C-alpha cells in the first residue's frame, strides 16, 4: 500500500486527470471499489442495510456511488445529505436506483438521522475528506456530534466504514476533531494518507484497506512514490520459498554475538526468533559463563564461548569470533552486550573485520556511536535497529527532534550512512539508502516490554541468513514482530501481560498467515 501526503495525492489526481482519467471516473472507480468492500462485509455477516453520511466533497461522491451500487445489488440503502445540492447528479442516480434520501437541513431535530442509524447494519462515513482543516465548521460538527450521541445510546451499533478517512481527521498531521466517529474499517482511496498512521488518528481508523481508483500504470507521480505501508501481501511476497528438498544449509546460518552477565536472556530471545523465522542453523556466541544457563533452553543452537571480563565479552573475544565466521551467512551484534569498555573494543574490531550481512542492535549501536566514521567501516549490507534513545546517541538529535520528524530522520540518516535504518517506535519506520521507506501500521503497548527488541533483531538476522537483502529482511522482520505482538496480546486478553517470550510463541501464527 502506497503512503502519501495530502499534497502528493492532489498531485496524483491532477496528473491522472491531465492524462485522460477524469476526476469523475476516478470517483466512480473509488465508489465501486468501496461498494465491493461493503458488499463483502454485508454478505459475510448476513446484513442487508447501509446508511451513509454524505458530505459535499469527493468522499460524499464516493459514498453515493457506493450506496447506488448497493441498492442495485439488492441491499437497502439510505443517504443523509449534508451541504450537497438537491439536484446533484449522484443524488439523482441514487434515488432513481431506489435509494432513500434525507437532507440534513430538512431534519432540524435529527430524528431522521437517528432513525437511519437505528435501522442500519453499516454506517458509511463520507461526510468529510482528506482536505479538511481543524477545527470543524459548526454545521458539519453538529451532524457528527449528533451521530455520536445516537450511537452511544444504541444497544448494537452499526459497523462503521470510514470513506478514505474518518470525518474530522487531518490526513497529514494525524490530528482529529473531538467529533470524529471511530471506524471499524477505513477504506482509503488509491493510497494510505500519512496522517492515518499517526496518533490520535490511528485510534479512530479500525482496520485499514486500500481500493484501486484506476490510476494508469505509467503515472509517474504515483508509481515513483518511495513510501509504503507494510501489509500481509507485501510481506508474503518477500519471504523465501521453502522447497521440499531443502536441508539446513538451504536456509543459512545466523551467528549471534550477544549477552552479558546482566542481560543473560538477550541471546536466547534473539536466537529463538531467528530459528522461528526459518533460519537453518543458529550459532550463539556468548560470554562463557552464560552457556550453562542458556544451553538447555535452546538445544537446537550451536555455541561459541567467548572470553569475558566479569561476565562481559572481552576485547580478546574478537579473535575467537572471527575464527567462526566462515560458515555463517549473517551476523547479529549487540543484544544485551552491556557497556563494558572491553566489549566496546570487541565491537569495533568485529564491525571493521566482518563483511557479512549484519544487524547491529541495542548496546551494539551505542558502542558503534563511539567509533569514528563507523558507517564507513561496517558491512555494506548492514541493518541498524535503533529505538529513539539509540537513534539519539547515533545522531546527536534530541528525542523530541526525532519523534517530531521520525520518517524524515530515518530517511536522512539511512542515506547519509548508506545503511538500512529500522527506527523502532509506534509505527516503526524502515528506511533504505536509496530513499525507500516502509511504515509498519502497528502501535501497541504489547511491544513496550524489555526483550522485544531482541526478538526483532533475531527475526531480521534470521531472514538475512536466508538470503533476503537488507531492506527486505528489515521490513519483513519488523512486520512479523509487530503482528506477533498483536496476536500475543489477543491470546492473553491484555497488552499488559505480554512478555518478549510470548512474541516468540506467536511468530508461527504470523508465519502461517503469510504462507
């Protein structure tokens, strides 16, 4: 799914119109696509009626076209018209098809609005579109407010479908009017508007899908967009095939240098994740004292026992690790290393010597930040996985500066450093040096727990080991990680109780959905 700003979407539609795809035809295509989505929801639930809030703009037009298709397919549909002229061609077509129409200015006590809502299985919110500015004008705000009041009194609310966006959402900033109607499903036209993947708007959109509006294949302003939103189809297409005649060597070897006396479990979490995502062999390189505690918990792993100082990997461990670098197809460096000065020297030696596809995570990133010109020394196929604090250490920017311009910061430094950046937070951003950017459409406190970053790093190195390139491995790993968090929270019934190990148990569920 492409990700766009509002000005970009305006430019796309303008170019399409200039190339022969008229605005009216785009609207008809959008309305038909919306109707198909709504028909599926109605049919799957055995429902038969829809009620649409129809505003004066393009979203209102999309809604009227969809309602007309629904009537023609035998469903009952009603439209509540706000600030749209009575002779409007789309209103006439809807009425001629057999649809019922109520004009808001003829409903001063909102009794018709209430009756329509009470009788509907599905509510289409097509009142406002992507071009609105907050605060809302009073005549529109009061319709939304009255709708919310009615919905709150209903024992069984209709299923709410937002047309392109919930009415009252700023589709660039993600700000939202207090009168916004929370949707169960948002159907975006052609592309996802970037504000929908920001808070508070994200809390209002429900599930998210995109429908085609018929844009031509050679439309430069659309197909040259380098920003997208990850979804199941995208990730399924990235994962490697698993032939019947495979052996463990087919799926590569992930070497994971991780752990310290203070962070014993980091290597275990990362190693298990690498196996769960399909790596053929995982080798854990850990400080020697950790082996006894960890070996029985992951019997599938092989081990490299590293020299240590007080339970932290020592500088001398670099020679030991480099003696085991021939077989692995990818390296993970960082989870749970701690901040011991000798470990910092180990990291510097390893990143300067190893040219395998590499993931640098957690404490590895903080050690990396202390190495002069580090971005020129690490492997060309390196994935960096900082959270906001680690990104601050790498860039010198404050937390606030990064959060205010997260997408732009990730892109800027991916280009500057020449490496893939996975900037972890709500709506994790994956940026590559060529300007490609993918956003993971998940924000959940289920992932706000120690150890979940180790799982993500393990997923990415497991995919790198299987031969995915750095960007694809990062995107697929981040998506699987986020989905595993959602599944774990659903299984447990709460986000508060999700542990990093619960994500490990949920990875197979995600993988099965992607097959």
